[in-house]
C-alpha cells in the first residue's frame, strides 16, 4: 500500500497548478484548510467509512457543511476525491499544497519553541535573524516549552537550531561521555 503522502501528492499538485493559474492561491489555501478540518472530524470520518452512503452523498455532506465557502471548482474537487475514496487524505493534500504555496512565495515555516513567552520585539528580532540566515521570508509558529529551561529551539524544515539551555546541557553531557 502506498504512503498517504504519495497518494496525496498528485491531487495537491493539480490543485496548486489550478490555483496558481487563476491567481487564487490564498483562496484555495483557505478552502483546503476548511476541507481538511471537516475531514479530520470524527463524525465525518465515520460517515466517509459508512458503506451505505454513496460517493455523491459523502461529497454532498462535505459541500453542505461548508456551504458558501467553496467555489464551484472546489466542489468538483470534493466530488473527484469522493469518487476515488480520497477524502480522508484532505489534511495531507492541504499540507502539501501549503508547502508548494510557500515555495512559490519564498516563505519558510519555522516552529519556534521557547522556554518563556517571547515579547513582540524578541520575536521580531528572531524572525529578522532567521530571514537573514535563510534568505527567505519566515512564518513562525511559536509555542512555550518549559522543559527547555532557557533559550529557544527553532525547526526550519529538516534543520534544527537548538539554542536552549537543555540542548546545550545535553551536548555537554555527550561531550563529557566521550
């Protein structure tokens, strides 16, 4: 069985091409986020798995839940996903679409974990430094992790910058063991 990311990729790429050609990346991003949220709901997942419901009924459920929030093209996309039993992949499709969108816009997502709440000035300084380092615009998701003891830990894609006290102590422990 193929990985969900592998199955979702052609759908994400097709939607991205459609959205990019029509200049509606932001609109599609919103619609896919809403669809992914609906697909993640337990009650909706149970309905999708119900063998007594037809593909059209399941697609209709998604369209009804998001009434007025989907374009005609998005409704057709839901129908295609329903016919191919791919509606559960909507969160993965949304994630891959966002990655393609960020690549086009020159944006990199950063996950910032801080031992303490960051002030606006501290966050702005950190983002400015990350943008200078990466050469791209940085969009940061900030969370507080008291286990870090002090400092911050930044995850940029597959790169980790660990400036936390916990990380430094761990590195010191490893160095002393050698």
